[in-house]
C-alpha cells in the first residue's frame, strides 16, 4: 500500500491495483454492494462499493507497477519524509492552494478530505493560502500536522464516514476525535465554516484560527 493506492503482487508479473474511492472497502462477507469476489483456498473476500467510485485493475506488467508507484508522492503515513524533501515537493506547486496540493496524490500520497481539514487546522493555515505564501517553517509544520492526524487516525482504525468499516467489519473510531471536520464549532467555541475550495471538495475550517 502506498497512500490511497493498494496493490497486491501476484505470480508471473501480475498485480492487482485498488483504490477505495469514497465508499469502497473489503470484507470477508458478501454485502449488499459487493462488486467483486475473490475465491481463495480458505474462502472468499469481497470488494464492496456503494457509490462505485473505487477501482480494481488487473495488470500483467511489472514495470507498470513500478512506474505507478514512482508517479505518486511520498506516503505521509510512513513517516519517512525528510523535512527538506517535503518543502521541495510543495515548492513545485507554488501557485496552487494548499487543498489542491494536499489532495493531489502525485504530490502527497494518502491525504483525504478529513485529514486535509484537520491538518490545516492544526497547522493554523487557511485553505485559501497558496504554497508561495508559506515560509519553509510553515510547510514543515504542515507536514508534521498531516502526519499527526494520519498516525492517530490509523491507530484508531480510521474514520467511519457513511459506510466505512475495516476488513473485519469494525468501524473506525477516529471520527470521535474530529476537531473541525463535520463540526459546527472547534473545541474553543469558534465557528467552523464549510465551503467548497479549489480542490473541488468541501473544506471545514475556522477563519478566526487559520490565517
């Protein structure tokens, strides 16, 4: 797995590529929205996707997998992203707004909509800021905020938004820790604004905190 890109390496250069989209997931049991069944020696596993935004591809060229992985930005959950490297990556998108860059998997792999919102709040950065308006120190602080949110989310099984559950059917518990995402106020009582930003997604943020 690299960011949001899941891959399974098979024999004879075959691989399976998978993205979950907004409602995709895997389970041991067949569900209402099961789209694909893999029959294994010890039973079946199912790919489920209510809104059909997820993808599953079968690829028989090992080089294509290498090229795909090289096309993605650093996996922010791995923790192996030096500050200088992250600054250099962000600087390639100087005129882009922060949501545009963070949601671009070729720039930064693994950031989704709630992670974007929570990380920008922790870093005290407005979603309307462009990369060129940030100091290197602010970019490093943003990186640390992203990794903090992602690691805490991973440790608690992710966040269940609508339909998400893990392979064993357990719902994610990180949603109970949301500071701004899907909230009306932050912990200090400041109003949370919900608006569509330039990444074409809804961003939750606090103008009195994020500058």
